[in-house]
């Protein structure tokens, strides 16, 4: 029911966005002073803060940041009805006509309940859990509890992880659906046998506020912002601003600003790592 509601909401948002963009084009004969940014929930709060700061430095400019989801955001940009899409993974082969501009780094964390004694998870073990071959934690020297997998259908983190593990969506075993990071974290915190995915940044924030979850080291590397900063964590990924063509004018200035040292404090506020930072 919720997924049908979300799909209907996304469709209504697309119709509304299309109408507004066409009206904007008709009434803006001079250089565009508005940008529409759509897409992923993961770094929407960061982009909202960056947009408000950019507006304060550029009177008369308005940056509208809207949540549409990854797939819908890319579709809207492809159709020319938005200027920029937020994407929390690399562009895929069938998206190579688009242009990705990295502004920061994050990682995908494998999260379990705080009472789960597992100390590490390997690529092979995680693939076994996702495909259903491992359905009890005792197979990993844990408690005799069934594995309860919650999966993020259609989001950037799931595409990224499946590609890393060389798995296809149809290979997934039994699972429930989580809508976003918060949903995954709540599911894991309330189920001792649960496992799910969440961004490293969101997981670290949740743990600091007392959420009953743990992030598992992956192939021996802790899932932490420090490991991402050191380029050591295997499941790190870029946060991209995606455009249909090479950016120009206001679009180019905003993208450059979003990845610049002038917003470093905002990136750190949300637990992200500057993209160009070296070891």
C-alpha cells in the first residue's frame, strides 16, 4: 500500500514539476535564476543547507530541492524537467549519457541489532545472507536466530551493493522492504535477528543518539567515516550531482560550490567526507 502511495506521489510530483518548469521557461527570457534539484533522500538535508547558503551569497537566486527518489529524479532530469539530480552511487552503464559531478563521499554500512554478537562480515557471507543461503545467524557462529533481512528496493545503495557483490535483484532471498535509512535503522533496532543496509553517515548519527544498532566491519574494515576518508572502506561511494548536459551558468556555479571547501562544514555536519580529500 505504501509503495503504491509513493509511486502515485512521485507521478504527481513529476506532473507538477513539469508544469512549473514550463511556466518558468516561458517567463524567464534572461539568464536563469532558479534551479530545481531532485532525487535521493540520503543527502537532501545537505543539499538544502548548501542551497540556502548559496542563495544568501547570490541575491535573486532560488534553489528548489525536492525529494523524488533516485529513479524518478534521474528520469525528471533526463526529460529536461529538472536541472540536477542527487544520486548516491556511480552512474551505471545505461546512464552514461548523463554527467555526474562528485561532491562528497559516503559508504554503505551493513547494520545489525545491538545485541547481535557478530564482529565482522565478509563479502561471501553477505552474499549468502542476501540470497537466502544463510538464513540463521548460527551459520556465522552467532545466536540460533533466523536472519531477518530488510532490503531497500530501487535505491542507490542497493544497486551499488549488488554490483559490488556481482548479484542480480532476482537472486535476493526472502526479505521485507525498508523505504529509507531511518526505516532500515528502526527495523534493525527493534529485531534482534535483523540485518539491513544504511548509509555510514546515517548509521553513525543514529548510534550517537542511542539507536540499538551496530555497523559491522566489512571484510575486516570498520564502516566509519574515518575509513572512508582514508579510502580504506570497500563499500564507499561518491555522492553525485547529475545533469543531462555539461553544466553552464548558474547550474555550473552551484555544482562547483557544492563540492568546494566553502561547504566543508556542512559536509562534516552530516557525516560525509569531502570528495577530493586525500589520505
